[in-house]
C-alpha cells in the first residue's frame, strides 16, 4: 500500500480558505480576473457551494458560500476583512486592470515600490482585500531598509 502524502499533491503548506456571499460568482470572477482554474466544487443542499478549490498560478485557493444558519459569513456581511491575500503575477498592471474592469475596487494604484515590487491593492466584489505584485528588482535587506527610509521620509513631507 502506498504511503499517503501528508500534504496532497499540488497543495502548499498554507492555503487561504475564504467565505463569500456567492461562491459561484466569486469563482467566475477569480477565473476571469486572476486566471484561476477551477479544480472542483461540491454543492450542498439548496445548491450552495460547501467547498471549491481553485488553482491560481502555483497555489490554491479554497472557498465556500456563506452559511448564516451556522454563523459562517463573508466579509461583506461583517463589514470588511482584516486579511489581505497577496498575489504575485507576471504582469501586475494587466491583472490589476482586468480585476477592476470586472468589478473590483482599486484601493491603491499600481506603482513601483521601494522593496522591489510593482504593487497595487484592490477589494474584490465579495469584500476580500488583495495585493497584487510583480517583482521587478532583487534587493538585499540593507538596500530595502535604505530605500524604505527614503520612501518614509518622502511620505512624511506630504
């Protein structure tokens, strides 16, 4: 008998698992905005999605519908989320603009950042916060620290 892998094939050690008000619509949005591929979904009574798995790049995202009868709500119901999901992509401007065109709200425009990423932030139509980036410059910790001091000093002048 083959040994069962403690981390399933294709999975990472850390996988976000989110609740959304309409999982089917979220799957459609993530597919169009972020190039997600649906790996599977399971519907429960009434057709609500109790579990779905998407592949985005080399990582997975799990999601399911809200279940108010069990006290399970997404960020739209509870007034927001304290969590940001970070997504590295090949072309941040393209993916960011795609997401906004599909209904995401830009909360920080895409800009080159002092730590070596081209980076922006948005809220998806389901209340989840996303930061999206393309790494554009390799830097040492000392270079990041020095660049950060310059950036913070410039921010303090505004």
